[in-house]
């Protein structure tokens, strides 16, 4: 990108924005290439590709276009009849008539009804009045009238054409504005467009390696392909002989299942995975191994094993249900045993897979087998189909009844016009047990053996050994002296993040101010990690930047693949929807109020953090690396400019998050969901005058990385360097965001600290009726009230994560006295410091742990969040290794904070079986959703000291 400048008087000043800017002194407009568009107050009809029709003054002979070409020839005005607005007032001249008769037309007031004109004929001194227009007209007069009619017609046609053009242009313009929100960015995609959606130009073998995977993170176990119409497989289970009220089928990861523990213990993201699911009384293990071969991702096998965990449940009976379902095109048919009760295999074909076979091997300790073949309208209702139409009770020994699948539902009901797309194998067993399922691709023709039994064990053992070696090589925890137990937990945390990577296909629902209602985004694919398999099994933009700090250290190829998918979701404006809810399976788990994404709303551009990590990990001179950088840069350029144009603040070099509700009276402090920090206190009264320091620091980080990337792809770097220098100018930062009274960095806006929630008084009760009780008063909502003076534009002065951003993103200079202030406040236990990590909001702040509404508990108002603590540890490590007056203090704080975080997270995992969304600042206990192996997994990088 060429640099841009603003001309102010005679001095050229570098702009911090990738925008067309207007000089306040001259009114001139300059483009990104420095070209002068002229004065904005002058006629610049060519600006932005628009033209303006110019009309000559009255009396001109033509109407002109912008190119001054004559398009309509008009007769001379002295040849036109005089036309009045009332057709009854029709004046003309007197012309000679035949036989010496002189005819004179004079104006007659028309009576109601059709307009008429009386003609008085003059002949030899006598007059004759005739009603109507004279039928005798001279050729001259007829010519004049003909010209008049022609002129009227031309003017009418011109009006119609201009009106039609105006209406057409308006309709086109409004459609153009409305359609931008769902129009893809027209630059080459990062991800290739084949149906496997594999990143970049990789070898066929590499593509196949990641074609199949555990890409259904919302299910306890499920396999699918990276394609739009995948065959999906998955696991359900339930305990037999449970009381009817307690009978439940496990399928999707749910908090309500209240499992003591579940999650991956090992997962490499490509070849294998081992997962532990702890039930009440028994434990399930799910293990899978893949084998490359053929053209469709090769073979894979799954082993589900169960064992008792208590002596009291030694006779537990468990039913394992493993299914296959078509999410789109394809056909399936089944093969059963001779007695028709055992589903031996499923054979099928799809466009993406070709032919395939899924075999269900015999298992020891089997009591009963059943199967189901039916139709499901969507993959998100598979469990409902099983529960409502697929199960029944069968007699069992001892007078008991066993629950089993019903068989071929379509055949039983004599339905012939629908083909089955959902088949389930059920095996009921006593503990302990092992169940094996083998998937074989029809295109894998030189298969050496079947991936089952001893062969499965050998392959699994091989991958486990490699995983252990790779983990130590990348993170070095044995060398750092961690115990075997701590390393096992670290491996599980990494594996839960990697094993939580999903593949989604569908369209978001989006809205802009130009659309009258929500509309569909284009259909697209997303390969992404998720924050939580149980509560957030979908993609979140700002979370993904943190996820890939760890993923990029484990496998940069996976990370580049993920980032490429996210960038390919960018529309023509440069916007990426911040929450990706693609496909019915994902949408079924999201409340309606969160489904629609607004194109004015941003999210922190944390993908720049991931890209920075990748650049530090990979060989930038390698062909794959160069290709990745060259493919992402054009999209990053548009994304970066989108932030600078849509999220700019009220004064130069300031920024403001959009999306705050300025009209609500139900929130103590209206949330800023777009910032990612949700209910962290901002200006109490949202307005356009706000300046948000965290967004400004994010843009400083982005500018520096854009400059680095531009250099690597031989693009101009001046704009990015100039913006980076401006946004890291500490003097300017202090001017905009340093609060002199509190001596902290702060947001600025229309603010009051004296807001509170108060319940409205109920209306007066109705007059009592004889013999009837007065009904109790209704419970009124709590609304926000203001005590004392009205809000004023000032610094917000809420000390917490937002205040730390110049430090967190390393904007502060090492010798800055402000850095000394930050480090001093960081260690104060009355502010942010705890022995479990840094709390999100100062303990002394009026908003500390306050509800935002009567039903909305505090979220970012005191608890400990690991993504922000990771940035703090990272920043302390940075400043401790740079010469300056605060390096020793930074080193001491680094050691203490890092150890506090690692100790507590591992302890809580050991106690609860999970990593958590956030942690209590009082006792360190996990809070929020679980497992939350999104950014909480960054503890592995802190253990390894990889920043």
C-alpha cells in the first residue's frame, strides 16, 4: 500500500489511518497514493466513481452530460406556443384563414366539464361564434402546434426517464449497500476451493491426513470429514435397568450430565486420540487411530472400552450405540446377522468419500445386540430420533426389561418413498468391555491388513510414543523439573484444545443498518478450535487468536489452516462475524438472541497475535511459509483498514468499540460485548465521545505486525510503520488515556460513578372488592438510577485489565515512569494481585463483583481470566529482559505471577477434573463453564515459558 498524507498548510503529515482524509486547512482530498482529488468544496463529481449531470442555464440549447455531449435538441423558444399551467388558458397568435376569413381565438372561461375554446370568426364585418376549436388552421399554426406537442412529449419523456433513472439508481444504491454485508471479499482465498477445504497448495497426502477427524467437538465422540456434505459418525450410551425417571442417553457434551470428568488425554490433531469419560460408577475410554491410504482420507478405527470404578457397580450393564448418518447426499445400506439382531456392517457411498464400509466387530461380555435404520431430517436431532421413535423395551431374564433399538423403522412402517440416512449399532454389555468399529475407504485398494485388534494396538502405541516425544521436544517440561503428574495434566490440557478443533459448514445470519431484517451470509467452511465443548462448541473470533498461540507451537500447519479459514470468512467491507454459528448442529445450541451478527461490531483482532507466533515458529523462507504469508496479506490489509474506518474514535488516533446500548436502563453499566471483556466497567453512559484504550493498543499491535508482513511480501510498509509509531508514541498515549488524578491508564467518556440499580415501585393496588383479597403487587424490574450530578466527559478510572493494556501489549517504553506505576499497582493485593493470578477488576472499585442487572452476575468484574494473565506474564517476561529501570521488578513479578497461575490451574484440574473458564479471586476455585480448554490452555505455554 502506498503511503498517504494529509496536507495541512505547506506541511505534509503522515496519516495513521488507511483512509482518504480531508485536510482541515485546505479542504483537499488525498488518496492512499498521495494523489490530489482536489478541494472538497469544489465540483468533484468524478470522486469515488460517481458522475453528476450538469444543466446549462435557462435559454441553452441542450441538456448536457458530464462529457458536454448534446443529447436533446430543443426548438428555439420564439417558435414555441406559450403554455400555461391551466390547459384552459391556451393562447396563440392570429393567422390568416382561407377565403379571406380572419380567425381569432380568444380565451373563454370553461364551464365545469371538458375544457372548451370559443372561436369568433370575422368575415366582412359580421361575426359568428362557434363552440370548440376551429377546425380550420393554417399550415403555419399546425406546425407550431405540432412542435409544441413534440416539445411536451420530449419534456414528459425526459421527466419520466430522469425519474426512472433516479428511482433505479436509488434502488441500485440501497441494494448495493445492503448486499455488502453478505458479499464475499473478492481477493484470492487462503484456502483452496476443492471440496476438502484444505489449506494452501499442499500435497494430496497432507490433504488426506486431515480430511477425517474428531471434528464434532459438541459431541462426546464423533468423526466427520472436512466437507460440506459429510458422513458423520458418533457415540451414544446409557445404563440399563435405571429407574424410568433417571434414564438418560448421553450424546452431546452437556453441563446437565454432571459427569465427574471428561476430556482428551492425548490428541495430536491428525492421527490419533485417547479420551477419558468418567461416569457415575464406571469409566469409558474412546480411542481412535487413522491410517492414510486411497483418495478419501484413508481408514480409521475406534475402540470404546468400559471398566468399573467402584465395587458396588461390578454388575453394571451399559449399552453402547455407534451410528452413521448422512449430512447431505449419499446412500447407505446395512447387513445383519442371520437372526436379524446384529448389525454387522454398513455399506455406503457419498460424493466426497466414494464407497465405504463400516464394520462392527464382535465384543466379549455382550448380552444383547439391536440396531436401528431410519430417516433423520437433520443431524442435530439424531438423539431425538432415537429417543422418540427408535427405542422400546424387551423382556429380559429375572423379570427385568432391557431397552433396545427397534430395527428397520421404514420397513416396519412400510415406507418405501424415503431412503434411510441414519443407522445405529447397539451392543449391550457387562463391564469390563471393548467395542471396535472399523471404517474402510473403498479407494484404499492396497490395504495391508485391517486396523483392528493387535494391529490397532500397535498403531496406537506408535502414535502415543511419538506424541510423548514431540511434547517434550516442543515444551521441555521434563527438563524444567515438572513431575510426571503435572506433565500428564499439561498433555491433557493441550489435547483438549487440539481435540476440540471442529469443522463447520453453513451460513451465518447477519445484519447491517441497510438491511431491513437479518439475512444469510454466504455458505462457507470453518476449521477452528472452540472455547468449550460443553457450552461454546463453535468458533469465536477473539478466542481463536489465543487458541492458536498454543496450537501454532504444537503444529504450525494446523494453525495456518485455521487462520486461513477465518480470513476467508471476510466480506467485501473487511468484516468477519465475531461468532460463527454454522450449520444446524451448531445453531441448535445457541439462544436466538445471539445468532444474528451485526457488521458494525468488531472483536479484538487477536489473530495478529497468532500470526506473530507463527512467524516466530516457522522458517519464513520456506515455500509453504512464503505462500501462507502472501495469501493472508491481502485479506489482512482489508481487515486492518476495516478497523481503522469503522472503529475509529472521536479524536485522531483514538478508537471506540461499537455495539454498546445507549438506551437501556436495565444495566448498571451497558456491556461492551465487542471488546471481549463484556461487562468490564466502561463510561456509564455510552456515547460517540468514548475513547477505548484497549482497542487502541490492539491496533498498535496490528500495525507493527502489518509492517513486518508487508516487508516480507515486498509491499510498501510506510503507512503501517507510521501508524505503529503514532500509536506507540507514549506522550500521545498519555495525553489521550492517562488519568492524572488516579495515575492509571483509562477509558474516556460520558461517565458518572454514582449509578445504581433500584427496583421500580409497583402501581397502586386496585380498590378491594367485597369478599375478595387484594392481589399481591407485581414484582417490578430493577432499573438504573443516577444519584447526584449528571454524567460528564471524563476518565472512567476503573482499574483493571483495560487499564493494563499499554503494558499487556508492550506499548509502554521500558524506561517509562508510567510502567513503574503499572508494576507497583500490579502487586497491590487491594487492587489486582492475588495468590491465584491477577483479578480482572480492582477490589477497591465500586463495580467490583457487582451484578450488571438483577439476573446478570459479574463476569469480568473481579474473577481471574487466564488469557489476560498470560498476556501479563508475557509482558513481564518482555520487560524483564530489556534494559531499563524496571527490569528487576518485572522479573520478580514474572516469577511470582507465573508460579501462582500454574499452581492453581493444575491444582483445580486435579481436584475437579477440568480446566475452567475463569477462577475465583478469593479461593482460586474454577468458575463458569467447564471444560474450558480454550485460552485457559495457555497455562502450557507458561509452564514451558514459550511466549
